[in-house]
């Protein structure tokens, strides 16, 4: 099978939402991933989360040097195009509905290709595709390589002509861009990997009957925004003009003039160069990680970033004094009298901006929201400037990479592919209401993982408490099944499936443990903290989890009553210690041991007739008075089944006749009975 040059990104995204979040990053990194693939490999990649550019693109030598020196990030552009042999079109049917002559279904697209003798290599649906609204991409393979823009333009125009009806081209014209990103989709709906098209033949036969404006360079569309009026504050005006370096130097000068401790925050390479670096973070935050004053300090603890930024003196940024009234810098407020001022919270040390003229009494802005409102920036843009100003980075490269991996994990679990490929695991998580908790936990992990230099581990580790997790879920409008006991059971079920790993305290650095408890106390969380690691995502991980779920069901381990005691009785101390790392000294309780002796005795007595039900055991005179008897029954049941060679089965006609059970006592298919393994129906 022939191979073709493409740019195939290694990242995976399994839904449209996360794709849109990462689109910019994909665009600026995809040229790092040139590949040669055959059509089958490409089709599999496009239905397994990968994004592709269907051609070979390269940066210029100058651009490579700029990227290597980290001067800038450069997105893939048509100016980077070198050659191409694969082409594709998007059909979204956004203008016409089903039933309209210009609405193109997948079947109709295949017929149009055959009628025009332009056979596709494969077709796959997009993430937005529905049966009632077809959205898909059609991929063609040329039998020769195209290496001139003129030939490429003519061929793409002829391919577009295949899908023209009454002079209207019904494909997305942006597919003509040589640097077009073709995103992954749901599934393959048509394949013919031997099919190719001949460029000369296609362009001679299919002259366009429409006017198509082909882009010669990739256009960057800037967000349109109303120009903000000038303010009386020089810093805000400079930031609106993009003069970050001027602001940094002026802020550094104010810090030097303010004396200690601010004077020590400024580092100057020489009086001639005029280069300054603000060492605000380096002085107090992991100094061992910042040997070079000119290198940015990575914030390895996600909680620290906002705390540190919010405590930077805003008065030095806006060139005023704390509590001094200044004209408001917010757009739309023509402040003549000076209604605003910088204040500082005494308890947290956080600097805030408060205008008594246009803001409410209890409303204020921290450094992030001030920049967003006063300069007109997004939150990401505000973070970018703060990083530049204070010589720090929000996270390390290792953290970024791990966050991408966790995002892939979360995307796949939220996608329909998970349900299709692992139906039993999906059902067990869904019916136990653990699926929503698991996807939320992955989001929390992605937000809160600590750098490996803090945890001394290559695993992405984070910590949370049940109370903390509950509050976070409630704040995100998740209110069903989030009681403390319910969340605890679901978390233990998830870790039992090895979808999360419980990390024992003793395997982590003592400094990290102390710091996590300090944070817990600062936020008034009274209960202990649990440490978790997200395992490396793979389909094998999910397959193994499904086998564990089946084993749990086979042993009659019930999720509702899952606990350390249940794990001890079902699988022994070693397995229980893996799930309950902070209770390793806890063995089988005296209460469960006493209950089990009675429970087993009653079961043996009732089994003399060949079968018994759990309800009958619990209603026996020796058991019925026990407190929490249902929970205790669920705890010891796996031990009973294993020790006495019993099995829980669904009642059917076979058992009715075997044990001479009276009609109406039990219901076929829904009632469950306990029988000896030798009596199990061979088709169970």
C-alpha cells in the first residue's frame, strides 16, 4: 500500500469541546510531526483522536531559529506548504435541511463521486454528525504528488466541482487552504484504500462551474473589539498599546525607589543594556529551582500561582500609593474626582482595586480581573503579561504534558466510543453514578497536579479531601449523589478499578505532606487528605478495569456497601490495604466476625432444601434483629459464597423444577437465589 506525507499530530482529542480549546496549540505545534502513512493508518488515526494536515509543510530556516530560541510561536501556514498527495473536503449541510435537493447525505456524496468518476479513499463522520444532520469529510488520494500551487489550486477546484449542484459549491471552501487542519471524527463510514484520482484527468474533465476564492496564505483573523478610550493612567495606556517591556522597566524603577524589601526584587544585568528582571517570586518561592535570575520560575504548585500574583503590589503597577484616591481606570467611567484606590486585605495580603464610583460596595478586582476589565484582555492574556512581568511560568513543561494526557483520558471516557468499546464497564460506572464523579475527578486532577520535583514521582499526583471535592462539585452544579458517604464509596469503587491510584503518605516527601495539611487547615477542611495519581491512559487500562468490574459482580461485591470491611472479607488484607492506605491497621471487625458465624449457620440450615434467598437469611429469627443487617450481609456474602462453594443465580424454570419450588413464590428472571455450584444451570 502506498504511503503519503502528512503532518499528523500526536495529541488525541475525542470531542469537539476540547478540540476547540486546543486548536491554537495544535496549529503552532503540528509541524513538529511529519509522518508518512498509508491510507488505512491515516483513517485509523483520524478516528482515534488525531488531527492532520494533508500535505508536507516545513518552517523556513529563520522560523526554525526563532522557535528554537523560544522567541515566538508560529502557526502552520500555507507559506510552509511544499507538496501534497491527499485532499479532503468538509460537508456540513449547514445551509440546507434534509429533503432539500442540495442537502448531501453520505450515500448521496458517494453517488456524486462515482457519477463524476472521482472515487474517494475513505469517508469519516465529524464529532457533530447525527443521523438527522449529516456532517462528514471525504478524503481523496492522488496517484501523483502535487508540488506547485497552480496545480494544487486547479485540482482542489475540480474536486469541489464534484459536490456542486446548480452552480453552488456545497463544501466548506476553507478546505482549499494548504494548511487546513482536518480534525478527527467519530467513525469510518466508507473505505476504498485502493481508489486514486489522476490530477490531469480530473482537472480536464471537471472545470468549475462556480467562482471559488482560493486563499494563497493562511489568514489570521483578529478578534474585533471596540478601541478603549484613553485613561489618565500611563500604565494602562501602555498595556493597551502592547508595550510590556516599557511597563516592566517602569514598575522595576518604582520598586527600586520604594526601598526594601521591594528594592531586592529587581535584577539588572548592566547599566548599559537596561535589561531588568523582577525577582519577586525567586526570593521566597523554591530558590533552589531558580539558579539563573534571568530564567523564569516555574510555579510547581497550582494553588501558589494565583496567591503569589494577587499579592504583588498593585500600587507599584499603577504608580500610586495604597489607599490613595486616583481617577478610575475602567472604561466607561469618566472620573474627575478620583473615586478609585488600591487597597490591601490585612488577612490575606491580597492587593485589590476598588472604585467607589462605578463598583458596588463589596465588589473589587484582583490583578487578573483588573487587567481584563481595564485593558480589555482575556484571562489568558492577563496571565501572559503577569508571567512576563514577574518572570514566572504557570506550570512546567512536564505538568503541561501530563495535563494533555489526562485531557485525552477524560475526552475518551466522555465520548461514545467508551460506551461502545467497554459496555460493561460503562454500565457499572453509569448505574453507580460514579462516571460523573470520575470525569469530574479527572478535571480536578488536570487542574491540580503537582510537579514531579515536589512529589519525587513521575506520576501525576494531586490531593483532595471528600469535603473539598463535594464543595467543588456543588459549585459546578453537580448535586446528585454527592453526600460524603456516597462520594467516598464512588471514589473507592474507581480506585478498585485501578482508574485512579491511591498514593500512601509514606511514599511522598514529608515536606509535601506537611504543605498539603497546611493548605487543608488554611481552607478550614477538618478531615484528612487523600493523595491520588492518574494512571497512564490506554485502552488496556480500561479493558483491565472492565475485567475487575466483572470479577466484582461475580463475587457479589456490591458497590453500594463497598468498604474496607467488604474488601477484607472478599479479597483479603493485601487488596484492602491497596484501596484503604490510611487504614492498614484495621482488620476484620469483631461485629462482622460474630455476624458471619450466625449468617453462615442460618444459610447452611436453609440450604438443606437445595437453595436459599438472601431475604430468607435476613428474616431468620437469629438474624432479623441485627443492626445494619443489609450492609453486614453485603460485607460477608462474598466469603460465604467462596467458603461454601455457592453461587448467586437468577431464578428460572430449571430451578423451579429442580427444587420443587411452589409457583408464585419467586419470579422468573428477576428473583435471585443462592445455590451450590454443582446445581448451577449449565447455561448460566
